[in-house]
């Protein structure tokens, strides 16, 4: 059985890019092309953020109606474990929103627990799993302790996931660049 088939052994991808780089659209095309059932795992929390609500509405309008939706703003590994299956796709969008939710969580140790659970769980899951995340480490070191911690945590998470994923793609201006794994 091919490692790329996404069946029993699984095929896991990390799609990185900056804001409005085309990473989410690419991830959507990757899972849609399989012809398999797709579960979209959303990590965003709207609260009172009008601009975030507009971004979410834009993503929702683009998604096919036959895709199922799971909201997992904090317990991402549990959601992925529950929904992963052979001949099924999971699209997680996005890891940096999930990371932000955990950084702002009242339980200061939850980030480490959730991150460890994701990193332990991902390699053993069947099916095709596409993880989308913002690459935030290419600019200057941000001012403010929380901003610097966010950039550090995102960078460490991306490195750990890149080790575990079969393919890593960096997207810029809508153009995907495969960094690891088979060509598109």
C-alpha cells in the first residue's frame, strides 16, 4: 500500500503560508481532489471580533456543502483522533488560531498538553490529514512578550509537524512550493 494513498497508514500534509497566501484554498483543493468524504476541522473562535467573523464567513462560503464541520478551538488532537479514518480527509484550518486560543487559555499548562497530544497522535492516524498554518517567522522579532512567545511556539510547532508529515508545502502568492515529499 502506498504511503501516499491516505488509507490505513495515512498521508499527512502541512500547508504553510502567510496571510492571504492561498494556503487554505490549496488545502481545500488537495482534499477535494481525493473524492473522499471531507471533514473540515475549524479552530477559530469568533467572540466579539467582527473582522474574524467575516473571515470565517468567507471560508464557509467557499466550502462545499457536503463537507462536514467540526469545531475544535482547543482539543484538536481529540477531534482529529475521533474523525480520522481510512479513505477520509480531514482539513484542519488553522493551527495558528488553535495556538492562539491555547496561549490565551486560563490553564497555562494546556498548550503543552494539547501540543504533545497532537504530535503523538498525528503519525498513527489513518486517512489524509491536511494541516493549514500561518508562517509567521519570516519577519522581524515582534515587540511584546506574548507576540514573541506566539512566534516561537508557532515555529517550534511547525518544525515538529514538518518532521512528522509526509509532505510540507509553502504557499506564497497562490503558488505552492513543495518543501518535503511528493510533488503536487
